[in-house]
């Protein structure tokens, strides 16, 4: 029996924080794994109790990753109406107050064994790679797709010397995304669903055949 292709979806947030990078990748994992034709793993941050209290609403906290995973699966399956066959793994994360974001601690690409390193989907690739110091994602995985959610430039412009900071951040983001991703798709500032569908099409096209996918010119 041929080995199934494996998709690892790395993201920067998780439920019960109802932010785009928690919800969108979760549904992406559910529907990419629904057919059973591929193996899918969702890789999400695990926070200390102190950070959970800062990030998660309604005083919701978890004593263990297993407890957190149970909450996520119950929330998701209630909404999609089917049992989800993807795996969930956790990487150590830390909440940054000044950046109002969860940052990865260590080389999170190591969570996926080399033999399963087919396709990586980086939700917010610039965010995931600002402080990455391990093996290059494009070296570890056969294909790396970045999906950009947040317009960080608009956030930075609101701060002191924001225009200059935004100018520098734009080049930093473009640089790290170019280094670590084979392809990037934008999930922000768009109103029609045609574009969103194209993100799934890119992933599925590459999944069908990595060699053939290099010939495609999808955006």
C-alpha cells in the first residue's frame, strides 16, 4: 500500500481564542482530511497556565494538551457535523504582550518527522519565521505554502515612528517569506470567496502531485 502524502498545518493560535489563525487552519485541517486520501496534522501552540489566562476568554484554561485537544475537537465537530481524522500536535509557545501575539519557542519544524515532511502549510509564515533558527522549512519539506492572514503593517503604523517601522517590517516580512516558502497566498483584505477557494486549490493541486504542481501557475 502506497504511503499517503502528509500535510502539516502550522499556525500561531488555537481555540478558545477565536482569532482567524485559530479558526481558519482548524477548518482547513478538517476538510483536507475528510476524504481520507491524505494524512493531515494540525500543529498549534501550547501555552503555560499564566499565558492561557492572558489569552483565552471566559476563564477557560487547560491542564494538559490532551484536555485542550478534546475541547478543540468537540468545538469543531459540533460545527462541521462529521468526525475529523486529522492529528493535533502542540509546540511550546509564549504570549508576547508587546506584539499581542503567540510566539513559537524553539524549532517547531522538528515536531514533524523527516519521513512525513511532504507539505507544510504555514499560517502567518512571517510570524512563524521571525525568530526561526532551525533547519530551513524549504529544506525540511518538499513544499512549503504560506498563507498570510494579518496585515501587520497597519498595526505597526499606529505606533511611535510607525511609518518607518512599517517600511522596515515590510522588507523583513517579504524576506523571511521568500526564504522559507515556495509559495505564499494572501488571506487578507479580500472580499470574494473565489480567492479563498484558490488557496484550497493550490494546496490540493500540490497534494495531488508535487512534481506536476511545479508546472502550475496558480495564485
